[in-house]
C-alpha cells in the first residue's frame, strides 16, 4: 500500500538528483572560462570514413529497451529468436539475478511482469541471449538518436559557426567532449527562433541573447546525465597511469583532451551506449521545449500584456529560469521569465483550468464573508499550458499580520480538505506578507484508489486519516525519523530550512583535479518560502495554532452554509479539469532516475529495465500499481518524473502520453467531494480539529510529557466517592465508543504515538498494549467486568479480535519481546486477563500458541526492560502461568531470566543492562533496573532458583547507588537528557548530581521505582526506606502534569494506591483521599489530558483515555482490578 504520508509529501526530487558542484578555490572564474574555451576548440570531429564505420556498428543497439526489442520482434512477425539457447551461461545468470530481485523471488510477480509485455520466461531468456547484430538486422534504418549523434560529430557546416556561451564553472569543462552535440542543439534552436521571429508581430525577447539565457539549463541537465560516468573514467585512467601532467590539475586537463579525440570519445560512447542515447535525447528535448516556450510566449504576448500588465510594455526578457520543478511529458518544466523592467511571469506547461476555478472559489468565499479575505492570483489558462503571476516572499510588519496569515491558512485548510486535495508541501506555498499563496493546484479533487480489502481490515482508521485534513499536506508531519535522526518536516505549515535531508546526495569534490570524485553526503534543506517572517524575530507556528483552528472553523461552517451552491453551481465547473494523480512519492522516481545514471546500467538498456523493475516492490500492498508500471518505466527511460492525470468526473487514468487506463479508480474525485460537502457537520468538524491539534505534536521532540499541562491543581471539597469514579470511567468508555472507527469485522481509533523517542506521529492504533488496540481492549474488558455493561465487553471483544488479526497477519513481526511495545507479548498478557474475566479458556490456549512464536527471539533480545525486552516478557509469561500453569510457559520465563543474567554489565556497584543507543544502564521501571529487578524477583518466587534473586539484588544495588539524597530521586540517565558525565558511571560514581535530569513518573524516577520496590516487597524487605523516599517525592512533585499512566498523574497515583494495599500506613491513605478528588476536578475542568504534547487526547492505555479510565476502575475496585503498571496477573 502506498502510505498516505508518502503520497501527500513527496520529497522534492531536485534535492535528491542534483549534482552539487564545489570548485577548488585556487581556480578563478577567469581561469575557468579560459579553460572551457580552450578545450572546446580541441574537440576533433570524426573523419567521414570513421563516421560511416561508426554508423554501421551493431553495438549501438544495446541501447534498445526491453519494450523496443519486443516491438522490433513483433514488427517483423517473428515467432522465435535467432539465438541458440543451448549454452549461454551469462544470460542464464542474468535472468536468474533478475528473477531473484525483490519482489520477483515470488514467482507470481515475475510472471505478471512478463505477461504485461507478452513474454514467457523462455522468451525473456532468448532476448537476453540475442546478440546486438540480430537487433541491428531487424532495424533497417538507424534510430533517429544515432543519426543525430553521428551528424553532430561530423563537423557539419550548419553548426560550424555556432559559438557556445561561456561557462563560469570548471566542472562544466567535463562537458567538452559533448560540445558538438551541444552546438547541434543550439543551432537547431537558433534556426527555430529565426523562423519564429518573422511570423510574430511583437517579439518580447532579444533573439540574439535569448539562447544564452536558456543554455545554462541544458548544461546542468547534460552534466547531471553524464557526471557519474565521466568521473568513473577519470579515476580509472588515473589508477591505470594513463594520465600525463606534473600536477593533478594538468592530469585532469589531459583526460579531457584525450576523451575529446575520436579514439577516446567513440569507444566511450560505444561502451556507454545508453548514455550516448540519453545525451542526444536530452539535447533534443531541451531544444523542443525551449522553442515551444518561446513560441507560446510570442503567440500569447498581447494577451499577457492585457492580463498582467494593463497593456504596458515591460521591455525585453533578461533572465529565464528553466527547470523549476520536476520534468514531465518530454522534459517540460516550469519556467520564470524576467523582463528588463523587473516584471516576472511564471510559465506552466500544464492545463491551468483548475487554478482558474480555484481563484473563483476564493472569490466566493470572500463574498460569503470570510475574514480576513483571501488574495486571489491572476491566471491565464491556455488549454494545455498557462501563465501565472509571479509572487515573491515578503515579511510581515506586525504580529497582527502574522495572526491574519494563519487565519487564512486555517481557511485554506478547510477548503483543501473539502476539495480532497493533497501535496501542499512547503515548496507549493509562498508567504507573501500576511497572505499565504498556493502556487500549485494540480492535485485537487483526488479520486480514490482500489485498495485491497485486507488493508482496510488491518487498519480500520487508516482510511479516515487518508481522507482527513492531514491528507492535504499543509499540517506538520515528521517523516523518516529513526533512532539516529529526528526526521524532517516538509509540510506547508511546518517545513523550514536547515533540516538535514534524510537521503544523501551526490556532491562533486576536488573538482578540476584527477582526484575528482562523487561523495554521498546529507545536505541541509535550502531556504523555503512557506513560513511568515517578522524582521529580526522568529515566528513559531505553534503559537498560532489557535488562529489556524479559528480560521478552519470559520471556513468549514461557511462551506456548510453554502453547500447547495457549491454542489450545484461551483463544483461542476471543475468536472473536466485535468488533475494530477500522485500514485507514488516523487522521491522514489527521483531516486530511480539517479540510480539510472550509474555507469553500471548505461552499457545496456536492459540493465536499466531491471533497475526500474524496483517499481514492482510496492505491488504486493498496492496491486493497482501493476497497471501503471509500463508507463512509469517509459517516462523514466525518457528522464521524466512519471506523470498521471484524470479529471474529477472520471474513473479513468491517463498516462503522460495520453494513454487511457479505464476504470482505474474506485470513486471519482467529483463524487467524493460532493459527498464530503453533503456530510460536513459539527461532529466531523470536531474530529478534524482534533487531527489539526494532534498534527502539531510532531513539531516537538518531547516524548515523555515533562511539561505540566493541568493549569490548576487545588484542594477539592468533593470527596472520592465510588459513584464519581464509576461515572468518570464510564464517561471515558462512552467516549471511546464514540471515537471508534468500525469496519464490518474490525475496530480502530485515531491515535498519537511516540516515534523512536524522537517525537510523535498521527496514525491508526497499532496492536500493542502500550498505545494500541490491545491496550484499549484491556481497559474496555475490565470496564465491562466492573460495570456489568455488555456493550463495553462487546467492544472489547471486537478490539481484541482486531489486534489478534493484526498480529497474526504481520508479515514482518517484531522480534522484540517486551510487554508493552510488542503486539504478541502484550496480547499474551491481555489474553491471560480477559480469559479470566470472561471465563474463556480458549483464550489461554491462544496465548500459549503465541508463546511458542517467541521462543526463537529470547536470546536475541537487546532491550532487556519491561517495555521492549525480556523483563516485560517474564511478567507476561508469569501472568499467563498464574491462570494456566504449563511447563512451556515456565520454561520460556526461565530462559528470559537466564538471558538477563548473561547479558548484565558489571558496574562499580552492582549490575546493569545497557540498552541500544545508551551509554550506561538506566534507572527506572520502564527502561531501567527497577523493572528488570522486579521481574527477576518474581521469577525467583515462582522457580525458587537463587540466581535470579542474586541478580535482582545486584541490579537494585546499582540503582540504589545512584539515589540523590538532595533530589530524593534517581537520575534519568538517558542520553537525550543527561550530559557526557553519565559516562563516568562506567568506571566510577558521579560526583555532581546536578548534571542529571530527574523525572517524577512511572517510566522514569521515584514513582516507578517506588512501585517496583512495592511489587517486590514480599521478597526483599530491605527496600522500605527507598519506598518511603519514592512516596515522599511522588507526593511533593508528582502531580499537575497530565492524566496518563506512563508519565502522568494517574500513573503516579498507582504508586500511592499500591502502597495503601501493601503497607498499613495512614498518611498514604489520607494522601490518596486528597489527591483523587483534585484529579477528578481537573478532568471536569479541562477534560482528559493525555501524555502527548499539549495534552492532545489519545485513546491508548499508557498515555491516553484507556489508561485514565483503567486507573479510575482500579481506584474503585483495587482488589478486583490489578496494577497494569506492575504487569500484575489477574486477581481471582
């Protein structure tokens, strides 16, 4: 499946494919120009005899693609090939390699690929065996690209007087072998201009200089095509000692001189035939596209002057920026033209009707009373292309202008959401003072794709997300984050300069020397124009999220109010407009194009065919993509980013060449938007506002809720009555039911989830216990059990069924074995509980089957803790063992315990476990020694094996040694929160406890450690002082944050509650009676504040609604509702 996030946020291809040039400082601009002119003169044309010999060489035909070779066979009505298939081991190996690449190792996909082109596997093998001479024999006339290549280097008199514009970059000298080809392109363009001028009444450019303005783009494109291969050949020549010269620079120049000679150039072209063809076709596309641009400019000039200039004359063109954006349909790209008066105009080689109709819609919004009013743009639609006013980024002058900017952004978001739009990332938005302007409107009214039923079954909330405000691309979204990198945000609202690109690009280093090489490096995103600015002040979009929501709400309600006019009058005007369909992220295409310029695939076009077959990888999850792969590969062979289009009223898809793929879509964009308009309501408005708020959490890297969110936390006159606790728990249950998203057999919720400890992302609930459907089922099961309300139990069963389906059908099941973040282990824990509540013993058998699936992963565990590692697995297994004892389950738990013993690191005091990415063993219940020690003690209690107790006590000793008397707490030693002094723990104890961060939460700090010590109290009574300190710190600093379990008040409350259960100590009882009413009051006053940034409501167990509700049940019936934070077994 193509994920919604990758579909709406393509990484801009220019950042991936551009070759960034870094010239040596020693070379001046003047030196570069002299060098360029010198070597251009030294290109030697082939003699006539040599030219004729070259033209008849069969080697050129290795540049034929697979499609062209098949077409050649069919044109000649051949039923079989001429090659003898008996002994061609090289071709056999090549076929085997092709078949083994992903996903062709699954035979169905390779057969599907062959069926598309009408071949069998034997046919393809024959194609691989067939010699180039046979392909030449089937082609009586040399292909047009070869004829142009030979002609270009024949010293044709037509180009003898053409002078190439001077270049100011030494790296362009690399193009000197191709000078005749460049001159041929210039000559043909000049001839076209010469024919155009007499037929035009007014020529708005200088025919003598316009070619120079356009030439830079050609140089960049040819360099992009050839730089990898030329760099390789330079280094091969250097290594083989074939370069002459005293200095590195002289040897570089010698290489250029040699390769420019016929004896150097033609063997180069005949080795890299695909490159030779690409260069010829690149020049040809350039000349055609530039002549088309100039012709259209001339024919439209009077209309342009009337529309954009009130009839005035702007002078002559002084600058042309071509190649802006991705190339489509034969190399056509957006261009910006500048005239001598300063007037600028944008040329777009695509239909502009959608832009015209959108500006009309903005006018309607202004007339209906939207404030602040939208600025409309001037658009001239000419059918297959158009002209648009140029807009430039400008700063704001006041905070009031910033507020109006974001109010308008909220209005845009409502419009684009209603119009089922996508792809409004940072480069499609310009902040022109207080006016945000959308500069690319080709992705409105998107149709829906035919998705496999299994995808909707596994991810019931995914469709809701895919058709929400998040689809638009304006809202912040962090992409490509992992354990090493925070990822980047390229959204319209959140994208900003200075972020490191997630994918390395090719940088040319040591240019102008024989050491020149391409280096793969990550670069920063350059300046963007999407965010408003104040002079000398940073503008934080988070500070204006309220204005965005306000603008969104106003526009949404206006659209509701005028829906009839929209459906009946305005929307039909879009029906026949061409819109672009983004079937894959442009980033993927750009990466394939970049890889397609590697020398390894430029000797034979079949190698590029095999490379481009990577497109098949996504077909397993998105079967509809199989139909477009031939068109995608054709575009890629032509150096284009593939483009597909439709109209809002159609179900058909059209390729860049106009080929129709009928009935491609499930529903048309027009029908979807009509339905959207008719279904706008206050409930949907509330849901979209939640998604807007949730999206802004991705802009913070906070993952553990350290910011206090409860505005006031004051003593309450209301008591802690059972009725009040039950009513609040049931209210959460009802709210979860209202938020649920159903399919016929599954249920899911929209959710915020931590992403690699580096922020948050919005997604459908997963299957884990921590934040997923399993955890929600756990709460709902207990809610039904405590209340006797079968509705909650029914929803719990459906949520459990959904989680089981997800886990059982995962193709790449997680190999971690912790209780909370691993679906299978958390499901075992939940099955042990719900099987007990529901007296459903088959759930125990199902849990035991899952235990078998864990056995191969125990010794591979590297996380060790209760969240993701063996400690959590022990707790889960012992929970199951308590309700259905078996040798299998106990043996698995013992293996986990032994794994922890052998994996421990000896510290100056005690033992610890170093988690991936951390310098030292951590403290705490979630990820540190407290949770590991607790479960080793439990294992000792069940097994009686002393080694587990000894290891647990050593783990406690390490943690105890880190206790801060001043802080009355244990430090959070995670690398992201502690400085380099934590490394001292590897050899000695710290002497500056102020170096460390201290949390007061279940996951890290006193509440969790105190709870863990309470959990092991019956086994280790030496912890009473630590428990007292933990409770003291929890009461003093553990409340007023949020209502979650993991790092919120309800989790800290469990430490108090557990203490009252296990210790006869009146002050804890009094503290509990005092704290609970205050927490209930805060819920009444502020709603349920989750553990996500800004308290955004989430449904899950450990940071959201389910956990808050579960703790309310535990307060109501602590003897019947065990502590999930201790991973206690069922109470029975």
